[in-house]
């Protein structure tokens, strides 16, 4: 099993931690993991992405150009990555934020109401957890339990009171798929 | 066994510096390795008293390293390509004065300001050229975050054993990516310093002088001969490389660092197609593992070298095999990453007559 | 030259150990200086090492030699020393001092070394208030490389790279290092001295001693600029060169303290 | 009043004949020798017996080749 | 034909810069080449209006060269080993921005401050490593004062033809010695400048940008590919070497610059002993004349390479002959000069079994 | 955010060519700035190019971009430009100006570029009185590399390399570049301005224009320091960052002329 | 006395929503739009019809996205 | 014919120009010539030397360590170079300046009264021409006429009134041999 995913969106949408939590969960399950953020001044443009690879085997390059799955939280990310998904792969996007939805027919596309769900939970900052929930529901890359454990490790102690909210957001996100 | 963590290469490297008992770090920010000095600024001094100083430039950094290493301390600096170019005079001085220290180059694409994306185009600089004069750095090429940690320790051991600067030649990806890593335990900082270090003239013993100046050519030649003898010893004793499935191999893929990871994947793909490919990964790129290539050359049909540059290590591979087997190249430049499928495709084209 | 001079033998009544007033300090090695006749470099080496001897800190001080005529300073000064790359003495000294804050650290630098190629390292060490002593020999020329213009070469002064005299409009004005560095808040003590008369030698020695005392007190960066000569490249006899110091150098580079530590 | 009587010893093989000591001596005690030393320099010598031990010559001597003695006569 | 003169290498070089119509020189003194800036300071401006500026350092010099070359002017700098090390970042930028200019390294012994006596130990730096990134200088290796003059002209021609920095790789002896030299006539300075030069935005045309920054890896790779294509062209077209008596040779002596002069003398001695020795002297060391060695290898019994270093060009010779013939080395280091008799002695020992 | 706002359509009577009061100058390319929202860099780009347009010197000026956030200045400024190595803009500008003394030459540099790695090149260009304009953006941080301490970071200010606040005793004091350079005799004009209010934008524009006029007159080195912001790395909104300029930056870096050319 | 009547045109797709113009406008003519543009920024819009054409907003706008018109009414 | 010579003494004794004039004369005679001065800070020590090679054939290294002939104008130069003369070679020294004369038996040694001759000519600065005269008399490397022509070219115009004196000194020097 190998999952080559990319998470992309505006800076501030929690893009990087989404991938990091997934990588952490992969590690908890004993897998090989690799997480690689975009870096440098292109970030001034306001976009960010993180490649996350989870595999049973040695991981080759941390930088790849074709993906099993793409999570896109803004229009530029949809535009940029839709065509980099392998045939049969998955594209998840936040339907609340996208004007021109993706059009490919040879992949599975999920437009989830991420932002709305987050607003419903009264905290827009959990958008990333909602979407991660949808991602896991769609891909089953790791067990949700590993995600919960990963969250504990990734979130600094002083934010641990937010764990239940994040878990809730994740669950809501899972529920958006099917 | 130490802790298992998920860490960014740059931060793992910084953490390893603290744990290995470094006395000081002098550096100047540059992408893609600024996390090193940032991590150290947060973590190091409170934990071990390690001195962290942001220098005014890379020229200053490397000369601070010279001074601090000359005082017998364990010190390190890190930078990326343009910054490392600025250190070339200083590195030559450090090699000439035989001071142990650790220098890390998290390579980005050049020449010039280039791009900040990962590259391996400083191989020649690290292993052959660089500064002026006949000298060598010991150059370690990590291929995952674990080695970013391990080579800090190994690097200081080699540096101190040979009184020679050691370089970790990584690349932007090694610095930026997160992987699993096992950390070694905190080591105490040194309290005793080598005899040659300038820590204040010892009573009734001659004063110590750290210098690379030997104005009389007769003396300078002796110094050069001593340095060359040291390099021959290093070439004898310290070569490190990894081989995979070379026993039955018809072909060899080779590469260092990120190139080697890609080569490994490409090898898997080739094997899955029934082509018997093995792999050689130089771990020390100076000293270069010439002998393993020489040894294997008569047994195989070809070598494909994969690098993130225009073809640099390939010269060493060719020097090793002396035309006994064809050596071909596949590389991408400017921060582009070769993908394993194209590697195999290229391999099939040049060796199997595919088109 | 034609005049006959008669050498007078020593007076054994006076030349006795108990009457010894002055001799070369122990902190200098026995090696004869390689400097040209009358060169101020060796005078400064001598008094610096006298101060080290008098303060009893030979085992606690580390020096940094520059690239310049005084590149071999370590052959003469019998203390632990490092030879820095051209201009980088202050960076090297920073490396040393940060590792061993309890030791004394000094650099010894020429004007090309300190004020041309080493500008950034000098200014930033000063600005950080590195607790070191910088001994700065201003001889208005690149001595070592045979007489090129230095950042401190006087207006109109001829050198091998200003053969028609330094033209301040294309080559810039001589840099007043002491005044420049004194503007930085972390600089504790800046003084400009000379060694071209016995009286000035005494004052310079005093200044060096003060600077090292301040270092002991942790006051920060101290600069002792010494206006000096280069008879060989000025193409003068040593005596003429000293006159040039009086007539031309000191008017441009006035002697005296430029900044003294505040009494707390 | 104490009167001082001085003398100087010059390491003539290390002297470079720069004449700074000669110039600095208030007593005109010193002069250059007509001969040269092994390094090719006319070296400084004592030519009058009137040294007061004021130390000026030693202070100014760049090569630190002058040793000064002074006897305090009460 | 021009004037016949007896001139010091450094001064001949400076005179050639004036005569070739140089617009500017920016440099910093260092032994053994300070005569260049001294001569230019005396001679240049009154004669041609050429601008001479003593920079505050070699780092400044090379960046002034960048600016002036970017303005389309013919400009040069000179230095010696440690100073050239300080220029590595700048050189990489110049190569990346594809600016033509001339850089002269009058090599002294290293590493570090080393010695000021002649050496050839910066061969690797000049031809392989040096700055960061995949780039090449065109490197010319003069072996007498005449070539110190001629290569100034040739150097600018190549630099401007390829928009690439050219290095003259000389050594302390080439700079300091006097020999007969024929000077070419004064050429006028240029009054027209290349289209790409930043001389002020032309009306109704796009502005010009001199840069080596291409942040997008896709773009950077294209730039790298263009650079590599240029290097291949240079390797095709600009190789220069000299051969002597290779037709009947059983053995080849080889070397560049001063090493070649010594090799020539050693060849004479060997020939006088009845040993058929020929000589190959690379004139361009980048591009290196691989093909002549490759061509000759099957016809001879051995190659002796003579360098004033620990053995650097020998790697290129070995790459060329691919083990088809043994390549042995004789060198001195640290400013020591091999003498032709010892060369022959060494030759006899390694090739004729003499002891 | 909850408040409903209603967009008002433009008034076609007013929005007519003849009423045009201000628009983006032609001397800027159409490319949108990559800078973060509210960043002073783009404001300065804009007014500098306005001055170039107003003086009609678009075809006679050559700019030098630094390494820093403004590394892409040449993508926006529609004049011939060179991209210098980090810190070396003044050396590059010297090379350009010495070859073409009749053209206008400026550098555009950040505080890390100019006052850390570029210290020597800046000071020596200033000391030679190179007849160039240096536009110096002091935002007290390394913007490009994401927030490390700059030579101008304020005492106690937090950055990624001074996570416990800048400790002046180990990291040195913020360098007052304008005051330092103003001490050099060949420096003609030094002024410190800001662009955080419309009034300051006007003054800065005036200063830039003056500096280019002085360059035309051949008066020598001119420095326009601009106290600016870095909302992203200061971790503030643009408006908060402008308040920080008022409250913290300007008290340390007072605005106004530091040196003006003598009237001859 | 001459009276001026102003108006502004904002290139909303290039606006980054920094709010500097809003803060600088003495007339409170401007505000951020609730919607975001393609770059993800809430952009500045005119919310009152009282622009005097004082030019403050354009001067301060880092992205030079404001064009100002002013009609001089005699 | 090849002459590999070195001229050595204190700085200021005209050592460098001695070799240079010889090289120039060689060039006038159409020979290959090479002149190589000592350089660098050892000159601070007050000594100088110049290797001068005149040959019919291509000249190998300009820096050599064994000589056909040595001219030594001070004691350190005699000490340093006496043992670097090839068997059968020549050593010329200024007898007025040397305390420990050379002792080798397998070379020809000329101790000439150079300084005295120069003093006799009322100009110590022509010492080098005196010695060069002796050198040419002993070695016959070039024709004296070539030396006179070389002098004209090497001496700056403003010193041309000194040409006769220099020629005289040269002749006196020649006369010191035999
Ligand atoms: C990088 C580098 N550049 C240039 C030189 C050559 N160099 C040696 S000393 C010197 C200048 C010496 O002048 P100064 O510092 O004034 O010392 P002085 O000899 O006058 O005491 C120079 C340019 C060098 N060794 N290294
Ligand atoms: C030789 C070298 N060292 C370091 C860097 C990395 N670097 C790029 S920009 C920069 C600092 C930018 O700060 P500043 O000059 O203040 O500009 P700002 O981004 O704040 O406008 C650094 C350290 C580099 N590109 N080259
Ligand atoms: S060259 Fe000048 S500075 Fe150097 S030793 Fe001689 S007199 Fe002193
Ligand atoms: S001690 Fe004084 S009096 Fe005696 S010789 Fe020296 S200077 Fe003259
Ligand atoms: S000062 Fe010293 S070196 Fe100079 S002449 Fe006097 S004794 Fe000799
Ligand atoms: S990082 Fe700072 S300086 Fe750079 S563009 Fe963003 S706000 Fe401006
Ligand atoms: S021009 Fe003046 S009044 Fe009109 S919107 Fe802009 S700031 Fe407000
Ligand atoms: S100042 Fe410019 S970029 Fe900022 S909100 Fe106003 S219009 Fe938009
Ligand atoms: Mg000097
Ligand atoms: Mg900044």
C-alpha cells in the first residue's frame, strides 16, 4: 500500500498540519511516512501545499508530481492539481470555496461542504480537520484512531482542550463522504 | 534505543547538534535550511549552554567556526549553495590549519541565485574544487532524515579523528521533509580540549599556533605531503557505501542522497519487470567508493547514474570503472526531481535499445 | 658617514642584574622580527607583550594575527595565537571569545585588513560589543603587498595604486576607523595613539593596558588604533617616516581617546 | 637628591640601524657604527659615556634590542 | 607584427588589457599579481580612459565586474588563490546570468594562506567545482608570457561569443617572470553594446534584466538546459591543445602551464636518452582536450602527467584514456617546482622499471 | 464581518479621463506585486517608479535589485535592472555607474542585505561617494527568509532567531544605518522616511526625487532609508504593523533628514 | 471657492484586502467586501458616495490598485 | 648554449636590474630569455635575488634550484647559493663585503673588489654594473655590446646621462677578471 497525497490551499487554512497529522498517524501504524511542504517565497503568494506519502515500503522522492489523492481548499489548488491526479485517484475539494469545480471523469471527485461544516461547529479553524475526515473516509489510508492519537502528539499541550472539537470536526468530515 | 519522532530534516539535524554536545553554532539564514538556526535559537542554549550566534554573513560564520574550532571546540555551521560558495576561502583555511568542524550544505539549484528547490549540483564543489589549494573535506551524503541525525555524530567523530572539516552534503528535500527518526541520547559537552587548541599557552610548554601559512615552499610542501598522507588514510579507512541486490545484478543503478532514493525506487520497478538491477549508494562521496564500482564492473552490463544535476558524480564512477562498462546518466536540474518511472524508461532506452 | 665614531664599552658597574631597568619581555619569543628597519609593527608587538607580561596573563590570552606585514605576529608573541584569513580577525576572535568568555582575546590588524576587506566583520563585532581588544595599526598603506593604497591613505598621498596621489573623488576619503566605530553603542573604549616617540610609546602601552582591564571587567569592544609608519613603502627613512606621522598623519588622525567607558 | 647613572647594552646583530634610538636619546649617547652587521645594517653603538638610563632608546627601539640599566645613586 | 618587448607576465597581462580595449578593471591587491593593478593604475586611464578601481575586497571586485559586465562592458579582474575563493559566489552568479568577463587567477600554493610561491593547485576549482551549481568557466592555461598577452584577447573573444566568464589560470611564475613578448596593437574601446546589456531601457522595447534567479524549477531547468547546451557547444568548438612529437612516441608527457614547460624539457632529456616521448599540452583546460588523449592512448605505452599540485588534471587525463594506458603522476606541491631531471627519473622508475 | 456593506457603483460623471488624478504609473509593469498584503515594499516600488516617470528618466536609469523580498523588483519596475548577489548591490551599482557615469543608478535593498552581509560594500560605496541612490527598506527583520533577526531588529523584539527577544548584550544593538553612513564625508544626502501614512508617502517620494536630482548634479552617494513593515513576520495585520511603526520603530529610528548637501 | 468631487476605481482582483486605504480615507468612503476575490482576499470597495478625491487611499495602496478621479467644480 | 644564473644580495644593491640587463642583452642577441625575481615578504628580510636564464632553446621552468653561475653580493647569498652551483660552474662575489669566503673546489670562484671599484668611480650605485662586467668577462654569456644596448633600453630616459658611467663601471668590472 502506498498513498501519495497532496494537501493544498491558502496559507492559514491549516494545510500543512493536515498532512502532518496524516503522516504522524501513518507512523503510529508503523508505516513509512514522508511529509514535504512547499517552501520559499511562493508562499508570499498566499498558497501552501504539503505532499504526504504513506507506504509499507521505502519511500522514494518526497517530491512527486502525480498523486493518488489531492485535497484542494481553494480555486488555484484545484486548477493546479486536478490534472496531476493519477487515473482512478481522488480529488477532494471544499465546495464552499470553489467557483470552477473540477471536471475530470477518470477520477473520483468529492466536493464537500467543509467550510459550512466548520462554521456549524463554530470554529472556522477546524476546516482542515473536517476535510481530513472526508479524506480518510474516502481513502482509508489510516485508521481514524491513529488520527486521534496523532492529533494528541501534533497539537501542543496548551491546545489539548481543543482535542474533542477537532475529533468532532473529523467525524463530521468523515460523514460528508458516502 | 533512542526516541522515535517525526521530524523535519533541518530540525532533526539541529537536534542532533545539541545532543552530540556541540559547543557552538555560527550561521546565517538561507532557504532551505533556516530552520536549523531557528530551532537552535529556541532550543540549544537553555538545554546545554551551547552558544548560538547569527553571524553577519557566511564569510563571518565560517571564520567564527575557524576561531572556535581552533579553540578545540565542537562547532558547526550550515548554509545552502550560495552561502557555501562564500565559505570557500574559509574552508580552505580550515583544511589548511587542520581544524575539525562540521559544515552542512542543504543544496539548492544553481548557478547564481538560481532556485530554492532541491538540487545536487554542488557535488563537484564539495568533493573536488571549492576553495583553493589541494585539500579535501570529508563529505557525507545523507539520503533520509535519519542520516541527517546520524551523520552529525559521525561527522564530528571523523572531523576530530582526522582534524579535518567534514561536510554533510544534503539537499533541499532532506532539509524540508519530515520523516521518522530515532534520536540518540544527549551527550555531555566536552570539558577537555586537544593539545593543539589555543586555549591559553600552557605553562612551560610552547605556545600553540593555529595557522595555514607556511611561507617557505620547502615547509609548505611538507605540510602538503602530510595532508595528502592523511587523505590517503581517509581513502583507505573511511569509505562508506550501501549496496542492494548487487549479487545477481546485470545492471547497476547508482546515485547519492535523494538521487539514490529515486534510484532505489527505479530499481524496484525494473526488478518488477524482470530486469536484474542492483544499486550502489555512496555514503561518503569523499572518500569516494571507487573500489566497489571497480569490483563490480566486470560482472555487469551497464551502470545508470541518477543525479539531480548535470552529471557530476558520474565522473567519479567513470574514473572507477575505467571504461570497463558503459556508464550512462539520467538527471534533472534546477530543482526538478527525476521520477523513478522516467529513470527506468531512460534506462530501457540507453541499455535495452528501447526507443 | 665619513665621521669617525668610537664605540664606548659598557660600564660593568652599572650593567648588573640588580640595575636592570628594561629588557625585552619574556612574552616575546627569541626570534628576531622580520619587519623593516624602524617599522612600528615591532614596537607595538613589544609593548603589547610587555602589558601581557605585566598583567601576568600570558596563559590566559589568545591572539589573532591578520594577513598583512604582521601575519607572523605569532612567531614573536609568545602566547597562543590563531592566524585569521585576510580581514576576518574579528570574526575569528568572536569565535574564540564566545567559546571561552573568561579568556582574554585580542586581534592585531592592519588598515587594509581591518578597514577594507574586513569592514563588515569589524563593524559587526564592534556592534555586538564582543568583549575583545582590537589593536589596529594604521600605516596608511598596504605594507605586506608592497605599497598599495589603503582605506586610510591620506588625500593626495602617492601609493602604487594611486600613483598620481589619492583622489578622494574617485577613491574615497581616508576612513577614520576610530570615529566610525565609536558611534556604535556597544563599543566601550576607542583611542588613537602612536609609537613614533618614546612618550607616545608610553601612552600607547597605557592604552593597551586599559583596554585589557576593561575586557576583564566585561565592558565590551575596545579599539586601540595606532598611527604608525611604513618606511619601506612610504619610501622614507624611519626618521623621515616619523616626521611624516607628525606632519601629515596626526593632523588627519588626531591622537587621544575617542570614547571612554562610562563610569557606572 | 638621587642621581641616576645609566648604561645600555645593544644586541648589535639584531639591530637594523633604523636610528630611532639615536634620535630619541636626549643625551646623544648613541650613533650608528660605520661597520655593518651580518644582516647588512649599520648598527647602533654607544659613543658617549653619558647615559642617564632614561629608557627612551629602549622604548622606541622597534626590535627590542636595547637593554637598559640604571643605578640609583643616593 | 607588434612590438617585441621584455616584460613581466603580470605587466604584460595588464598591457594586453589596455590594448584589447578594456572598459574597466576592478581588483584587490594580492601577491603574486599585484603588479596588474599597479601597472593599470599608472598606465590605463591616461591612455584609453579605462576605469581602474581598487575595490575593498575580492567579493566586491567580482560583484563590480558583474555590474559592469551586465552593462555590456569589457571588464576584467585578477587575483590569486585565496582571493579567487572569495569570488566563487560571484562567479556562479556571473555564469548564471551569462555575463562575459575575464578573471585571472595567478595561482599560489594552498590550502589556506599557504605560500605565495607558484602552484597549480586551483585546477579543480577552476575547471570543476568552485562556486555552486552546474556551470563552467572557460579556462585558458598560459605557459609563457606571450600567452599571458594573447589569452587576454582570446579570452574576451570567447567570453563575448558565448556570454560566459573566462578564466586565465596562470601561476605565480607566469606572473612574476619576464620573457620576450610581442604585443598586439591598441584596439579601440567598444562604442556599441549588446542588446541584453542594461544600458537604460530602450524606447518601445522591453526592459532588460540581468539575473540568475529563476524561482520556478521548470524555468530554472530550462535555463540549466540552455547552459548545458552552450557548454556542449564550447566542448565541441573551442578545445585547444598543443602536441609535440607525438607521431612516433611510445610515451606521452603531459601538463599545463608551467607543468608543460617542465614536461617539454623532460621530454628533451628523455629523447636525448633515446626514449621516444611526445607531449600533449592542454591550452584550454575547460573545455578539456579529452579526444586527443583518447586518440593517442592505443598507440602508446604510458602517460606521465606533470603538475604543480597533488594531481588534479590527471583525473581528466584518466577520464579520457579510460584505463587503456597507464597514467602516472609526478608533482611537487606548496610552491616547489619539479625539475625536469627528476621528472625523467620518476618516469624511468614507473615505466621502465628503473629503481 | 457580520456587518452588511453595500458596494456603491462608480460615478460615470467623475470617472472620466480628463478627471484622472492618480493611476498606477507606466513605469511599473502590469504584473501584480507578489508582496504580502499591506507590505511597504510595493508602496516604495510604486513611488520610486512614479518619480522615474515624472522625471522622464525611464530610459536613463538602471536599478539593482537585492536578495530579499524585493528580489523580484525587476518584475515590477519597468526599467533596466540587474539582480545582485545578497548584500552586493552597492558593488554591482558601482560597476554599473563607473561604466556609465551619465546614467542614473539606484540600488534597492533590505536591512539584512544592506546592513548585515552587505556592510562592507555599502560603507565603501558610500565612502567613495559613488554617485548613486540607495533605497534602503528597514523593516527590522529578514522578510524573505521568514522572519529572522536583522541588524535593525529592535531591542527585545522577537524574531525566529531571537525567540526570547533581541538581547543587545549578545546580539548587538540595532544599527542606525543612516546615522552611521552620514558620518562619511563623501555621502551627500541621507534621509529617513516611512510610507505608513499618506503624508509619509508624499515625503518619501519627495526625498527620492531629491536624491535623483542630486545624482544628476553629481553630488555623490545618497541614501533614502525607509522605515517599513513586515506584517507577515511581525505577525500583525497591516494596520497593526503601521501602528508598530509609529509606536516602536520611529522612536528608535527618527524620521527626517540626517544629512543634506551643502549649498555651494 | 473650488469644490472637488472625487471617485475611485479599485482593481478588485489585484486588491489584497490590507485595509490601509480604508484606514487612510478621511471620508470613510471605503470598506472591505464580504466576498473574497480569486486570490482569497476580501477586497476594498466603495461604500459611501462621499469621495473627495483626496488621493490618500491611492497613495497608501501598496498594490497600486486604486485609480482616483477628481472633478474640479468651479 | 644555456646559462642558468642567479644574482643575489641585499635589496638596494641593484640585484634585480643586473639580471634584467643580462636578460635584455640576451633578447637583443635573439636568444630565449627568462628572468624571475624572488618575491614576497622574504624581501622584508632585506635580501633579493633574480634568476636569469639565457638559452638557444625553449626555457623550461623559470625557477630552478641549481645554477651554472651565481653572483653573490652579500654573505647570506654566498652561504645560500654556493652549494647550488653545478660542478664546474662559477661563483662571483664581492670580496669587499664577505667575511666567510666560499670554499668549494669543484667550481670557479672569483672574489672581485666590486665595492672598492665602485667607490673609486665615486658612485656606489654602479656596483652592480661592475659585477656584471666581471660576470660577462667570466661567462661570456652575451657580447658586451649587447649589454650596452640593453642598458640604454632598461635605464629610463631621464638617467641616460649616466650611461657612460655605467659603461665605464662595466668595463672596470670586466677588467677585474683574468
Ligand atoms: C583574500 C586575500 N586578499 C588579498 C590578500 C593579499 N594581502 C595580503 S596583506 C594585504 C594588505 C595588507 O595591508 P594592511 O592590512 O594595511 O597591513 P600592513 O601590511 O600594512 O601592516 C593584502 C591585500 C590576501 N592574502 N588574501
Ligand atoms: C549568500 C546568501 N546568503 C543568504 C541568503 C538568504 N537570504 C535571502 S534574503 C535574506 C535576507 C533578507 O532580508 P532583508 O535584506 O532585510 O530583506 P527583506 O526580505 O526583509 O525585505 C537572506 C538571508 C542568500 N540568498 N544568499
Ligand atoms: S613593509 Fe612597511 S609595514 Fe611592512 S614591515 Fe616594512 S615598514 Fe613595516
Ligand atoms: S637610556 Fe636614555 S640616555 Fe641612555 S642611551 Fe638610552 S635614550 Fe640615551
Ligand atoms: S632603535 Fe633599535 S634597531 Fe633601531 S638603530 Fe637603535 S638599536 Fe638599532
Ligand atoms: S514577508 Fe514581510 S517584507 Fe516580505 S513581502 Fe511579506 S510583509 Fe513584505
Ligand atoms: S480619494 Fe480620498 S476620499 Fe476618496 S476614497 Fe480615496 S481616501 Fe477616501
Ligand atoms: S490599500 Fe489597496 S490592496 Fe489594500 S485594501 Fe485598499 S485597495 Fe486593497
Ligand atoms: Mg597597512
Ligand atoms: Mg528586512
